[in-house]
């Protein structure tokens, strides 16, 4: 009996040491310790032994039982250790996480602010939800101005202000003109107001939210040459030394005289191409501040004069890059394949 036991233990130990998977070890365990396992069979034979032999063989069985259990346990631990072991080569370069960058509109806002700050403009921001009075009346726009239709401006459903009228989503940065006059009190004023604007348009060249930058300069003896000089400076720094600007007479209610500002096309240098057609691209509106607007801001138009301009950030940035984006809505579609290019 003792000999059978010894042979069984030897055989089992060899099997355990040869096993290479947890599954094999599990089945070896069952073959030994299971209901009809080899060790159980021998235990059942104990009753046929003499009273002298019983305790001796019983103790032996217990000893081998522990030995085999330990052997299986140790082997399992070794297999798990090998399976989870990862070789680390510290000399291999690390994996760089993808780095983002500022959105191109934010980049443009920072560049434009810096350019105007260098010539003494102060960057400000005014409410993007404002009263009709700041958006229209204070800017010399009458009640019947087409800009005040609900297909041109978002109106907020709220009780109107007794003096300032209905609430609107600011349709242009010009709403900040009289607010700046109120803030500063008396000139000089050199404001650059950059903010989001809202109009109910949604097509390939319009998004309902867009950005404008608005310049306003008020002081004694300000005239058109100051306006022209500022635009020349901006065009040189922002677009490059070769670009030229021109003023084209136009009509706005809040400026008199008013101009559209054009810049030579950067793609063809003003010769005419597919992007610009005739060599010029339109930057946006400008003009000398209308006396009624100065009065709305409690500034005496007999003492002070000023000029103002309000241009689209998205549009100005596209012109700098010489880009013609087929669909402006791409800017806000969060497609990184597009945004990564800037
Ligand atoms: Zn061109």
C-alpha cells in the first residue's frame, strides 16, 4: 500500500511539473482529489487495513495530500506570473499623446487684439444679449430699419425695458459703441470690441453665431486720414507688407461719411483671380461716427469726432490665409481633419 502511494505521488509530481496551463493543473487536481480521484480511492481502502497499519498509512496520505496541494499551488502561481509578465524596454521612445491647439477663430482674435493694442486700443467686451436701444436706436437706426426685422435679428421673449426696448442677441459688435462711451465718460476713446454676434442665417456663407471686431476712436480733430492710416497699419501687419487697402463710399446709418473697406487679394496680388474676381476683397464697413451716435453716448459732436469699423473675424482670417472655404459652417463642425490644418 505504501508503495502504491509512493508511485502515485511520484507520477503526480511529474505531471504537475510538466503542466503549462492552469486548465491542465485543474484537471490534474481533479484526478487526484476528486470524488473518484486516485487519492480518494486509496483513502477508501484504509478500512481493509489492520489496526496497526491504519494510522501509519493515514498519516502518510495526509502528508502527500499537503505536498501535492502545495505543488499545484506553486505551479499555478508561476504560470500566472509568466502570463502577466511584460517586458519593458526603457530605451524605446515614448508614445506622445495627441496635442491640440487653439481654434483658428481664437488664434485670429488673439492676433487682432495684439495688433490694435500696439497702437493704443483697449480690448473690451460687451453683452451678447443686449437691449434694442444699444443695438439700434443709439446707433441712429430708426424703428423701420430692415435690420430690426425678426429674420435679421434674434429677439428674446422677455418683458421689454421701458426705455431700452426689447431684448436681442447682439446682431453686431456696434452695440458696444455707446456702452464704451458711457464707460469711459469723456474722450479719448480707443476701443477694440471683439465678441460673438448672432443673426438667424444658416447657409454655406453664414452661421447663426459668428465673431466681429469693432474699432472705435473718438477724440478732438479725428478725421478720415486717421481711419485710413489705421487700416493701412492693420493690413500691413495682419496681411503682409504688400497688401493695400481702399475705401469705397457706402451708406450706414451710424457713420457719415461711410465706407466699405477693400484689400488687395493676396492670391493674385490685385491682378484678379477666381477668388477675388477683380483684385479686391471686401473687409467690411467703416466710417466717421455719426453725430447722433456721439449724442447718444453724451459726447458733444461739436468738440469731438471719431471713426468706427466693424469686421467679421472669420471672414478676415480666411482672407489672410488666401482661403476660399466652400462652406463656412466647417469652422464650427468640430471636424479635426479640417481644424488640424491651421
Ligand atoms: Zn485675386
